[in-house]
């Protein structure tokens, strides 16, 4: 429908927009979470191997229990993180862990869950979302959603800044970048590959790229990626993926 407003009063024009209302950040993220599995994440057990550690994430009606299992010269460690806190076992015997290391281990486990479950966690209360633009990458068109975090509930890395590239056709999250300040800071860009859907839940592996030291322009990483100006660091893979769904 063609729209003309040449004869409308100026005051009315301030409140009237002839164009069709587009997506906003919240609706885009809602559709992306739905495309990747939606509410299935909340009632499932997801387990996989990552960097020589076995992870099992159990979520059921607001309760969660996260497991991390790995071995070294002392034996087998089993870390458990749930609604009540963190516990570590060594060779099936509970061992004492200081509060500082409980926080470190908890953050490490939560970080693996956060990245593996993306975009599921982007509706957490501490997350702030903003639609900052659109971009074409490899003949596909994407929404760019910037994500920042509140200090309360945002974890130790609340000052990090993320940008997610959400496919405008199918709402899959196919790229994301972030700037972080820990360990001297840096900037990263990840490209999804080997995306697979099992029992309605979609998970991906990623090619991990680095930008130049000192660059904090996360939104500009797409252009750097297209021009070949990012350095490939690694491939981030989750292996032996298994999913159990609950009613």
C-alpha cells in the first residue's frame, strides 16, 4: 500500500508512521529462542564433552543441576552446581572449597552453559537488549542485537558487551561477537557451524576469531570478518551431544 502524508497536519505526523512497524530487539530474541527450541530448554537434560571435560545440564521446572566431570593425576573430579550452590567431589568424596574458588568454578560452569545454550539465556532479567542495525553477511541478512548486562545479576563479567547477528529469515543466531575486559581485555567473533537439531533443540559449534588488541567496536566485527581482517584462533566444538526431554 502506498502511503502519502503530504496533506496531514505536522502535529499528526509526529505520532503517525505510514511504514509497517518492524521488529524490535525483544521480539527478535523471542523468535530466535523459539527457533532454537524455546521452552524445551527449561525441561531437559543436555550433556556433552567439551575440552576434555564432561558436562551435564539438568533443568526442570525452575530447578537446575549442572555437572562437570574431569580427571587429573589425583583422580576424578565431579563438580555440582545447583540452586543451592556449588559442591566439589574428588573420587566420590566431598572436598572443601573456599568461597573464592566456589565462585570461580561456578562462573566457569555457567559460562559453558551460557555459550552452549545461546540464545536461550538472552531473556534473563539482567540482560539489556537493543536493535542497533542490520547487516548482510555471505548473502544472508541479519539483525544486529547489542546485549549489555546490569551489574546486579550480571555476574563478574557484567561489563562485557555482546552483539548477536540473527538471521532475518529463520531467526537463527549464526554469528556473535563480544568485547571482554578480564585478563587484559580483548574482542572475539564467532561463526556458527555444524548446527544440529536434536529432539527440537538446536546446538552449534563455532569458529573463534580475534580482532586487533584495543578494538572495542563489537558491531563492526561483521565488516572485519567479511574483509578477512580477523584472525582465526580455534574451533569450539561440543562433542557426544545427548538430550533428554521431560514432560
